[in-house]
């Protein structure tokens, strides 16, 4: 008689699911698990056991398949839940190297027509931004767990200035200081500002 994995699930079934997660670098969606004939009851059993954690609706992480989460896991998980999301404002400042510490609240931007829910197990603040389509606006970070997108330096500087009231004051002042030191990128920032109808705001900074 086959041994059970400390629960009602057979050990071979348990190991099969662990191996599936390992093959997917620790992350799997409910849809992917269904394709492998993993049932919702089995998933719930693994949740109760602490083998897998649900970090958003329909998405799971397995902490027992020999893989550790990346330092930038929050951005990776956001992209899995909504591939169209773009990391913005303070969070993009961190990814662009303008600030040293990652903000606790991850700020993301999506198009207004994007109504996909983004309920994560960490704080996320969502904005509805338009993209200008200018070259270099969106950067993509490739990782072994998947890719995620964030606004590049010039677009982020522009957003921080035009949306000052939504910014942490300390970060805003750091961004303004960096912008004033990088006059060679001023023209590019103004191109984004013009496209986003915020040219006056940026020009007032100097």
C-alpha cells in the first residue's frame, strides 16, 4: 500500500505536484494545474499543509520545491497576474536606480480599459496611465521566473513631476535633484511631458 504524504493525498501525487512546480520555477496558475489534472481539492490540501501559497486569485507559489523566491518577486508576481501592468512612480524609481530601497507599496500602471483584478498578498496601488509610445518608454526585466515591465528613467521622472501629489515627498525631492543633475536627458523628459500634457510642470522644475 502506497504511503500518504502526511495527509489524504498519496505520496506519488504529492511528489508529482511538487515536480510540476519545480519545472515552472515555483510558480503555477490554476489553469496550468488543471491542465495537469490537479484538482482544486488537492490544491486546497496543499495550501492547508503550507506546501503552496496562493498569492493572488488563480496563482500559486510552492515553497517546497527547492527554489527560493527572487528578491524582486513582487514585480514578477504582478506580471504573472497582469502581464500588461507596468511598474511606475516610486517603484520604477527604485528599478531605475534613483532610490536605494524598494518601497513597501508597489505602484503599477495599466491602461484605463484594463479591468483585470490585481489583488495581491502584498500592498499594491494601481493607476490608470496612458502610454506615449515613445522609444525607451517601457523597460523589460527578464528573469528565470518570468519577465516584468517598468517605466524607464525619463518617463518615470516625468510621471514623478506631473503627479507630485501622488508621490512620497522625500522620493520626489530625490528625483528632482537627479533630474537637475542630468541635463542631457532634459529634452527626452520634456518629450514625454509634452505627450502627457504636462510640459509646463516639467519646465517649472528647471
